[in-house]
C-alpha cells in the first residue's frame, strides 16, 4: 500500500510551527516578498555553505 503524497509546506505552516527557530522565521518574513526564484536560489546557496561548515565542524569526530 502506497502512502498518499505529502503536501508541500507553506510559509504559513512554518511561521505557525513552534519548533521552527526564530532565526528562520525572521528570514522567512524578510524574504517572503522577494522573487521566489531568487529566494530559492539564495536559500540553496546558504544551505550548501552551512552544510559544508557543519561537515567541517564534525569531521574531527570520525
């Protein structure tokens, strides 16, 4: 039995979620009026940079 497709999260979902950090909510509010393509591109770039920083930060463990 397959699961039903999961609905994509919305800005409203994230802002209403108490587990989403205040820092992320501030970015969402600041970027909400931007062109969505530009905002998505910037978000992907930031995700890549911070993922790399996180990998470097824990690389000494293994």
